[in-house]
């Protein structure tokens, strides 16, 4: 039987508890206070099956949006990327080069007259763009090119409208490269306070102290962080100069075994 893809599939090592951290759950897990707006890390505890989040949220950071009696509401960002070979996305008909050619000339030497108005054209039926402009050798060809231009423009507009309608229909059920905020409820055993904002809080506290000291002195300072510049130069002390002279190369002496 092939391996199934259940809710907890491929989680043998993912949900494994740390080394020498198995057994009873510390009491701090239940006595810790969570407030709305704080950052928490979702870390699944395999010993507690109730309130266990999906394996997708394991190891992700979110913000607390709700606190209940036994669970914590966490808001986590989730992204749905569209696969490149998705059947819902039509194949690319216009390349970068052909798109500019179509917009600049909209002419094709082997173009046949379009059908009735409202007829749908598939991408396979569209003519390939010409790589080079057609040279006019006779004045009589100007009328033919003008007529061909009008027919190609009408056909291109109908194809563009069809593509726009198709993409509008696809956007209703495809979320492409969009970040969605998912709200889940997780028991307290599966969350822990995050340290992602610890550096920000320390820097904020330090800036407040610097501003208070500057205000007492009657000065105005800027707490904006500056990029670290190059290291300053220094003098090397205790160094002695040594002149090195190369030894002349002697082929005969080298054949005898060297110096």
C-alpha cells in the first residue's frame, strides 16, 4: 500500500520533542500570560493531541488576535503560489519580442481574413509575428498593407478581449502569489512567546533613555541607525623591513643536484 497523505503525514521528525525534553509538560506552559497583539511561535507538542495545529503552521510566527479559556487565537500569513505548469493558466502566446512587434506593426504576410465578428480564436490559430518589416517595391502594395493592417488589428483586439475575459474568470478561484492572513485557534501547549521583537524593544528602550538624557542637556539627537562604515586605518608597529633577493638560476648546477 502506498503511503497516505493524512493530516499528520511526514511528521515523525517534524513533531519530535527535543532531546531530554520529553515527559511531563512544565507548569510555566499553563501559567504564561498571552496578550492580544503579541508575537508567538507555533511549535507543536506531539504529546498533546488536542488543539494541535496543522503541520503547515509548525515553526511559523504569528500574532495573537484572541485569547480563550484553553486556546490562543493566532493570525499567521499564508501564501498560495501558483505553480508554473498550472492547467488554469493559458500558455504564453506573446513573447517579449513578438509582443512589441505586434504592437508596432500588427502585420503578417500570411494572414488570412478573419471570420465573423465574435468568433473565438485559439492561441494555436494566431499567426506568428514577422521578424523583419516587409519591403515595399511597388506603390500598389500600400493598399494591400493598409487592408491587412485593419484586418490584423481587428483580430488582435478580439484575441485580447478573449484573453482578458479568460483571466477574469480564472481570478475567481486562483489566489496567485497573494498573502492571506489565516486565523487559527491553538492550545497553549503548542505556542510559545516569540523573540522576534526582542531586539526592537531593547532598542526602543535605549532610544528613550538617550532622548531623555539629551532633553535634560537641552540638545536634540537623532536615534536613526547608520550603516557601519569601513574599519579605520592603523599603523603597524614593531615591523622590520627585510630585503629579499632572488637567487640566479643555474642550469648546470641544478643538474648536479642544486646548491
